C-alpha cells in the first residue's frame, strides 16, 4: 500500500494490491469520497455565494476611485519609511471575515527575521490606479490586478502574509524603490513559496480540469516512451483532445510570460506554484512538460497539435520559448553555475517591461558580480534616465571584454530609446539572436582568421559616449534590397507571399549586379546566392538545446536541393512528382529554418561595390562601410557621422559571403582606428 501527495490541494491517492480486502477498502473509500465530494460542493457553493454577496456590499460602500482625493484627503495611506540598514520589507497581512469582509494591514519586518510569507508573481496589467484597498484605516489607490490578488488570497480560515511589489514598495519613492529592487532576488528566494497568479482572466473550472488531465496524461506518456526509447509523436498515441490543447494554448498566451521581472521571481524561488482558475500547478512539473514537448528535438507533439490554433500560434510559441528560457536559467542557478549580465540580456531580449530601465534592473539578482565596483555600476538607481542606465550597462559589459554585446547594438534596427550612442544596444527593441555566444573557436564564423590578434580589441573612451575599435575597411554597400526578410517576431503573421517577395528582390539584385563567378569562394553565382540566404550554415537536426556545436558551417551541399524544393514548392506552389507531400514539407521546413536563423530578424539582401553578397540590417543605407573588427565574430557596418571628423556610427553586424573564415584578414596590418559615437 502506498500514498502519493499532490501538493497544496492535499489530494492523497491510495493504491492497494488486487486482493479482496483491497477491493473492499477501495469501494469503501470510493463511497466516502463521493459523499465528501458532495458535501464539499454544497459547502463551496454556499461559501462562494456568501463571499460574492459580502464583497458586493463592501464594494458599493467604497468611495469611487476617480474621486478618492477629493472625498478622503485625510484618509489616504501614507507609507512609513524603511530602514535600508536593517534591510526592512513590508508584508501585507490579510484576513477575511464573513461579516466584516477583508481586513488588511501593512507590517514591517527585517528580511532576515520575517515570518513565513507568500510572494506574488503577476503581471501589472493597466498601470492606472483606479481601485482602492483599505490598509490600517486608510485607503491606498492601486491597480485592478493588485486589487484582484488581495480579494483572491484573503482566506476565511487563516491569516496570510503576502509580498506584492506594487503595494509593499513605495512606487513614488525612487530611493526606496532602488533599494528594494536590489533585494527582490532575496525576497523571492526567502518566501515560503512564490505564487504565479494568472487569475486576472476568466477561466472555466472545466477548462482547468481539462488542462490538468492533459498534463498528467502527457507526463505518463513521456515516461512510458522514455522507458521504451521511442520517439514522441502525437500520431503514436492519443495525447489529448482538441479542447485540452486549446486550454493549454490559452494558458501559454497569457501576457504574464512576456514580463522581464518574472524571470528572477521564478528562478530565485525555492518553491513555485501556478494559480490558474483556482487550481495549483507545480511550476517544476509544468515547465518540464512544456520544455519536453516544445523544445526537445524529436518531440513534435506540441508543434503538431498547436497547428490547429493558427490565430495564436506565434503567441503560443513565444510563451513556450519564455517558459523554456526561465527553465534553463532556474536550472543554471540551481546547479550553482554563474550567469553573466551579457548572457542574461541576450536571453531576455524579447521580454517586456513597463519601465525601460527594468530591462536591466530586473536581471541584477541573476548575474554574478565579483566586486563592489561592479555592483555599483549596475545597481538599480531610478534617479537615472534610461539613456544613462543603458550607457553604464554597455560600458560595464565592454569593460569585461564582452564584445559580443556590440552585435546587439547599431542604428540598423528600429530603436525605441532616443539619444543613445549607436554602439549602445536598445534593450527595449527586439534584437537579433546572436548565435556566436559560447561557440568554441573554429566552429563559428571567424572573419579575423585563426591566428592570434596583436591589436587592442576595443578601447573605452574617457568620453562616456564614445568607444574606439581597430578595423579593416573592406568595401561599401552599393545596392540594398527594397524588401526585408519576413521577421519571426511575436504576433506577426508570415506567409509564403512575404518570403516570395524577399526572394525575388534578392535574386534580381544578384543577377543584375554580381558576376557569374563568385571569385571569393570559387563558386558560381547561383550557389553563392543560396548559401548567402542562409548565412552558409544550418543547425544539426539532432542538436541539443544550448549546444554550442549545433551549427554546421559551411552548409552541406545537399542544402542546394532543399533550396530548390523550398523555392519551387513553398514559394511558387509547383509540384514535385519525385517527392511525397511529407518530403516536400520536411525539405521546405529545413531550408526555411536555416533562412530564419540567418535573417529572421528582418535582414535585407545587399551587394557591395566589389560584388560581394551580404545580409545586412533592415535600415542599412547605400554607402555604409563593411569593416572587419579585431576580435569580432562578424563583420560590421559603419556609417560616417553627421559631424565632420573621424566619428562613425555603428549600423550593425552583417554576413558577407566569402570573408567569414578570415579570407581577407591580413593579420591586422591594414587596420585603423574608428571612433564610434
């Protein structure tokens, strides 16, 4: 006889042998369970109706949120100051009464001596503070999300202590906010548990039950198939109903998963539960399921089943990627491995934050800082403007010789933060994925050649707005395609027509301005063209996530056949009588994936004045200069500054066919200094 415990719901399942005693015991337990379930449902129904009634009565007695300042000027809650030396935090004390409603207060504790509490991880939603919460006899204006959380977490049966950032931190005090934000990693780590609150949307209980059933069934099937060493495929077993996959899809499209702050809130926590539709789901269990179904190579269940949800497919995949990202970071921190700031920023470029400064501040508790100077450089400071925060962060990273960060910068992509130096990345804008991070020497692009570098890689100028690099000018951009490659950004639909326009514009340029023989690689023009489209590399189909050897470069010759299938069938709708429909889909997907890897961030095709083919950022202009920079994994584009002198602006990184292996690097003899502003 054995028991199995299911977390917060305290559901215990009893298993016995198939004996007569066991059978009788099971029948007896079944009867008791049914009676108990009926009583529980009646009690829950009555309690819910009573709660709704009392909540409504208290609601109509509250002042209107839009007029609270005029009606109750002396009753607005005023925060007491916190002692930063004692590392004080505030906790919300909640208790619900069937007659007096919810009583709440804010109490102060030192973090080291705080009692057990729950930390809430949620999405702020609308920043408008149009709801009121009663604390210690005074009204505190807050957002709808926070109001709903307090209503949801207040219990009739016990007093709860909560930590909610929007309430427990005085958001109007920048000094306090800076101190508390720097402590948030410890606050979430010390919490008894972290609750991921997804309750700000209406969810039917039947939908949550269906979702739970799907996850349990998938867990069982995955264990079975792992034991038998079989490939996961939804065609091999019934993984779930259409409704259950729709329920999972709706959960994955919740805006919560796109927040920057949730990464540290989950990664630093000891225990995490997802609260969805009144049910608790273990984060470790849920994230592992999403990781195995959506990320692991060979597992195609999620891809096959979610095709039916075409309208939300990009949002769903974005949620899958974010959950996988948090899973990876949490595993990394659990194993005690260090995480650098440049890695964290690279991982989270698609995440969103209401305050642009939080794109950096939200990651401070995840990274390894070795001395006080480093901690001061990137410590949260809300008295600084966004531009100051980003410049300080970029200089800190470059001082660590992490030149890869420059490949995220440049004016060749749309930027949201104005007045940034061109070399400073705009972390609020969607940046290209830089695949060279962590790739061992000899396995990735190496335009500076295999020999040692005898040049200074990069110099930080005393002028905080400038840096200098050593680079060899190669050529100028002479022609730029008018059509960019369709981007795989979240929320944007991509169809064959968009790829067809990009392909036709690029092909017309190549066959109009490039010689028949591509001398740099001794290839004909057609071969050089398809290789340039995919950056002359592809991912191994059997690669593991975060595998630094996942790219093959140069691309294997058979990719020419894949290119032809992709062009003829996917773009122009022609039939290939020698291939089945499945073979056509597989071939088109393989080449399309390589194309997306090379230019899925909206790249354009370009030709230099020397006839070299290139993939360049979308805002590249004719006259931009291609240079090889000492120590960089890709060539970059520079544009002469508007002011007279030797100042230049960084446009961005680029792929130039035939120079990515150091073919034109002369040991740096022709290198000269460029001042980038």
